[in-house]
């Protein structure tokens, strides 16, 4: 009788922990399911950047919109509203930065680094376990609470030496019952890191083209800092 009570109590206790024992296979299974349906999303975001050499932390907040333009390519718009207004638009190999304060757009050619957006900044969105396993060594971290939600953390270490020149490792948190990230942390070889947290995320299967394009005012000045 006592054994039966102990067993029932243990089962009830574990049932209250939905991510307990999930491990890496469970997270990757949810990620694969989400990847097949991912066409776009919108979300609020907070980005914390730590600079090791001066031991300084900077925080920015705003919103992000992602659209799957065609197989293998995403279009992204990141609009920061605090502490300063600025908007980044990524499309293929081109990146544009709009600075309202000076009514200027700075245009950058990402060149051979154009794929870094997909490989690094958008890790976990539209990613399959096969794609990640090809480029990263994956491991399960722990169950933690992020933005008030229980989430499973996985760790990724780039396999190629070239990739490790840009990125030492990444941690990604996936909330329960979702295959899309709620948080990412990018560790750089310099000792710097970038922590991005998403809130109010909405998966948008038919996100309009206008949501990922810069909406520029009349008379905007265009600069090409690389030239």
C-alpha cells in the first residue's frame, strides 16, 4: 500500500514538470515540427550586449519581423525603439541601417558573410535538427525559467574552425510546447556576448512584404560606409 502511494505521488509530482526528462531529443523533435510550418513571425525583443574589454552592458528593445522569402532565404526587419531609434533590414546579401535622427540609410554588402544571418542570428527559427547537427555539436543544458515561462536550454558549439572565429558557442531556450526560441545567447571569442529575449511572439504564416521592408521618409540620405 505504501509503495502504491509513493508511486502515485511520484507520478503526480513529475506530471507537474512538463519538461522534466525531456532531454535533447524532445527539444529537437519540437523544433523539427515547427520548422516544417514556419513561414514568418513577429515579436517584441530585448537585446543585451556585453563588452568584455570595458566590462560594459548595453540594453536595447524593440521588435522583429521575419519572413521566409523563398527556400533557403529569410527577410528580417529589426526595429529598435530604445534607447535610440534605428532599424535594420536584412535581405539576402544586403543589410540596411536606417537612423531617423539624421534621416540616413547606411547600406552594407554582407558578401560572403551574408549567410551568417541565417547561421547565427536566426538560430532556432526555421532550423531542423539535421541542419543544426551538420554545423554544430549539440547538447542539452537544463530546464530554466525565461520571461516567466519554463524552457529547455540547449547548447551549440560550431564544428568548423572558420565559424568559431566568429562565434564560440550559443545557448538557445525553447519554451514548453514550442519549437521556436524564446531566448538566445551568443558567446563571442572576445569574451563579449549578446543575449536576445523574445516576448509576445506570433507565428505569422502570411506575413506581408511590407512588414520586413524599411518604410523610409522623403528626402532620406543614402550612404555606403564600405566604399
